[in-house]
C-alpha cells in the first residue's frame, strides 16, 4: 500500500473502551466517505458468502448511474440483466443481509 493509510476499526479502536468506541463510531462516516477504497469484513463465512461477494463485486464495478438504474427498475428488466449478467438471480440478492 505505497503511501496510503490503512484504517482497521478492530485494531484502531479500543473495542473494550465503550467511550472510545462511541466517539470513533461517530467518525466512521467521515472516514468511509473520504476513503478511496473500503473493504469490509462482517464475520464468518457461511453458505451465502460467495454469492453475496459475487453480486457485490459486480455492483461495485458499475458506475453510480448504473447502480441507481438498478435501484429504480424491476430486477428482471433487460437493463438489469445486461448490467448484472448471471448475478442478477434471486439467490444472489437473497445472499445479501
């Protein structure tokens, strides 16, 4: 990570100090908005993890305009099919929490 900062909340925030944790959580939206790239790990892998990651990776590769289009249309539309390809199936959407 040449010349870039890495912020890991589980490391950068004292998780056992409730006051610190609360104050840092208030800064998270600022940190995430300023980030050029955000990676999130929310827990252990389960039977849905791969499907969720495939759909999220596909969505992440789309422009903001295309993501907004998906949100405003029926997922079975031709536009959504073209944008998401094989990942526009119910099982991938259901894998998301």
